[in-house]
């Protein structure tokens, strides 16, 4: 798979902290991009499958909720709604951002009904990609990529 660098972006962690693409550097990361509400169920399935099959100490798992916020909904309102839906233990691992550079850089269609899972090496290069539900084949692809990065 061709490697794609992480684009410049700004996101807000559900805990309130603002993060940039720099947070994806220095350690392998599994990034789950949720481009729409319709993709949320697949994201939950991926989170459950990855938690069972990947050692969290060797690789970060982060979920990015990429939203196209209407002008009448503030980021704070969106954060508040997301906090109500996502269990507290995942707040520090869930980022909210406006649609844009991340989806463009990784060719993720805006408002896609599919969740996208990317494995990034410690320099932020994409080394594996899957979309949709965590089937045995694409889960194996993600696990293999993580194993190569973490030894």
C-alpha cells in the first residue's frame, strides 16, 4: 500500500484537550475514522475487535469523529453530545474534528457510511487500511500490520 503522510489537522479530545497531527507521531497508531453517524456502529465493532486482538501498550488506538457541523451547532455542543454517547473510559481516546484534511489525505468520502481503519507507523505513514465491518480478513490485515510495527 502506498504510504500517505498524516496531514496537518486540529481536533478536540472529548476530555477538552486540543490535539494536532503531532499526537500521531512517535508510536504506532491504529486510527479509526468515523465519517458519519451511520458509521458509528462499525466503529464500535472495530473498537471491540481491536481491544481483544491488539496489545494497547505497544500501539495507540484512537477514534476520530469527523463531523460536518451545521452552523447552528457549536463544537462544545457536539463534544457534549459525543460525551453522552461514548463511555467515559474512551473519552481520552476519542477526537472530534470538522470534516476536512484527514478525510481528503486518506481518500475517505465525507459522510461515508463505512468506518475506516488506518494503521500508522511511528512517523505517521499509513501502512495498512481497511473499511467497513471488521471481517476476519480485514481484521487480520490490521493485526498483521500492527505486529510488523511492534515486533
